[in-house]
């Protein structure tokens, strides 16, 4: 859980989408680095969600 800098009243689960040319494990590592400031060395791929409204992901 992270506390967004733009809001004082909530905590959120870190997350995000795929960047151009990224596969899900690469995106997960980037999101962990961006959201938590942690350079994660290994990532276990569990599941990829698909949003039909955003077919590019």
C-alpha cells in the first residue's frame, strides 16, 4: 500500500499499465521502482489483467 502524494485521505495498491514495448514483468519492475523506489531484481509473473476499453494493454 502507498499513500498518494496528491491525497491525504486514502491509501492505494501500487499499479499501472504497460509502457510502449514493455512486457508485463518489465512493467511490474518499473511500477515497483516508480511507486516504491525499490529496484526489484526478480519478478514472479502471476496474472495480467485486460481492460477491453484499453485494447492496447
